[in-house]
């Protein structure tokens, strides 16, 4: 497993549940994956193991 329970997507808007859709995903030449989080205003970085 790479990651779990990341707070990504948009906050819920009553009566609908949260969307959980990332608004930004990018992959670098090295295979590093970058993912944005609207809920936490964060940027996650996943680096492949050598």
C-alpha cells in the first residue's frame, strides 16, 4: 500500500457527501507523483523506491 486516509477532494456540502476528487495530479520524470489536497491545502509527494 502506498498511502491511505489522505484527505483529498472538496469538503462536503449538505446534504451531499464529500467529493474526494483530487484537483491536481502530476507525475515527474523520475516517477514521483504529486497530489494536491483541497481539504488540507496540502501537496503530497510520493517517491518511488529505488
